């Protein structure tokens, strides 16, 4: 279970950083929508993915016994 949470944290964090970076770069280029979604929605999805990553790591820390 611990390994699964660590991988969920890594995957969520990586995906979140990539989505946030993509949304910032696209917005700086003057793009307002991507595939029918607004750039703000893409940024919000990135923040949510990073939150999932943080919660995964937090669960691993709380699960430690010792």
C-alpha cells in the first residue's frame, strides 16, 4: 500500500507540474482555449493533480510507525 501511495504521489505531482507549466506557457502565447477547455480550467486541473500528489505523500508519512 505504501508503494502505491508513493507512486500516486509522484504521478500526481509530475502530472500537475506539467499541466500547470503548459497552461502558463499557453496563456503567455495568447491562447485562451485548448480542445474546448479554457486555460484556467487546465491550470485548475494541474493544481488538483498536485494536491493529489501531496495527499499521497502525506498518507505515506502518516502511515509510518516508529
